[in-house]
C-alpha cells in the first residue's frame, strides 16, 4: 500500500471528522418547504426570504377567496382583487435569491425522523426541507341549490368584515341553519337593519333548543330587531342584478340583487345574502401526517407549531380562531420568524459542538502526530 505523509494523514482525519459533524444539520434542498400559495404562504415565503432562508413555496392555484370580487379590510390593499394581490406579492418576493415559487400540487410530505428532515413530493419531483409550513386553506361546502355557486363571493358572503360594507343598508337575507343565524344577525346588525332569516326548513324544536341553551332570549332579540324567519325550503337562487356592474365606486356600494325561489312557489327578493356554510381542509396532507385536529382544523400552538415537530400550520387551515387575509398574513410571518429562530438555534448548537471537536481533533493531531503518522505508515 502507498505510504502517506503525516500532513496528508492529518488532513484526512480532519476531513473525516468534519463530515461526521456536518450530519448534525441535515443536508437538504431547502431550509423550509411551504405548501400553499395564498396570502399565508406568500407571507411566510417573504418572511423567510428576508433572512436569507432557502425556501420553496408550492402553489396549487386553488384559493378560498378566488370567487370574491375584491379583498377588503386589508390595509393598503382594500378593494384589491385577490389575483392582483397575489401577482404583486409574487413580483415583490421574486427579487429574493433564496425564494422559489412553483405552481404545483404537493402529493405527499414524509418525515424522515432519524435524519431530522422532511421529504416532499410535488408533481413527481422530490424535495427535502428541515421544516414544513402548511398554508393549505379550507374549502367552503356550498349547498347544491341551483344558483349558489354563481352568487358566492359576488353578493353572497359569510364575513361582514370582508364584504358587508359594500352592501350596507340594503335588504339582507341570512341563509343556513337557524342555530347559526342568530350570531349572524348580531354581526350584521350595524350594517343592515332590514334582515330576514331564510332557515330552509331548520326552524324546529331541535334548533330552537340549541339556541335556547347557547343564547337565552334569542327570540326576543330577533323580535326587538324586527328580524323575521322564513322556514320555507329553498329550491333555487336567481341573480337579478350584478354588483360588478351596478355599483357606486365613490360610496363603495355594490347593488347586487337576488330572487329566492321556494318549494311552495313563493319568492323573495334580497339585495345581499349571508350564508353560513361548513368547511373542510382543502389538502389531504394534514390527514396524511396524522396531525392533531379540532373542528376539522389543524391544531396549533402559540408558535403555529402542529402536533408533529417541524410542521407548522398557518392561515385558514389552522384552529387559532380567525379566517381572513390579515390573519393569514400575520400567521405566515409569525411562522417564518419562529422557524428561522428555531433553525438558527440548531445551527448555533451545531457550530459550538463542531468548533469544540475541531479544536480537540487538531490538538490530538498536534500532540500525537508522530504516533499517528507511524500508525498510518504501518497500514
């Protein structure tokens, strides 16, 4: 066997130690992988890019607020169409060299527990990251009633902060189970005083018992506010006027109008409709990972961390109690900060460990170089 010099042996030994130490920080393609390209995911990507974290965001191009005409109550972007907002955000984030945005749907997220990283598959390609952020959002489950899809987000809404102001002081109809209607009345009272609840057959003893327990005296409040209940079954929603065309930009008013058709052949006309509809997770990834869930939302802690270490959930998908664009952006930035600091602590601990072992290795090599060299020569 060819003989080696003492210096070469020392270098080989040091390099071996360096490789062993490097395993303390997983060798991955990205620091963070973000699943979801809405306001939450974009905010997370921006926050990570600002501290030079190498992050990639996968955007399935499916958005909960896609049907709505404009975003509202978003400071600096009040009235901006969602697609315009996302486009501007992408343009601004694209200047960061560590940020990558890919239009693709994530098929799987797999923890590699013994190595401390995650393997993500999107459109047949594999990526790895030390942390994963889920900004995958929710899907509103609309009734199959004809006309609902056309109305949704365009004169029919579920959030008074998002769309109520543009339909203020207009006749409003509240759709959905009676048990949900009372809280909706309380929310919209300062915006609309001409309110009718269309309970669609849910005005029954069971629904009233729920309300009596949760909101004692609810019926007296409705009476005082002159809110009536129509319990006829709804068969279809017909648009009579489109607020995209019929509007007053100076006053921020949109004049939609709908005719509600009932099974008894009667009809009712309302300018705006407030719908209480259930939601489900848009992505299968939370279920795939076995994350803790509550009321069909991902359970998170104060740092937006889920029940699986290294995985964070932001925006509508999590259960921290709010679903709107400002909240999505706040949670995205919050998760970005928490993850960056957590990764930085891991790196600092690894650096201290590596530095100590480097000193020990060189000291050993320096003190016992002759013995080490002779041992190598005898191999």
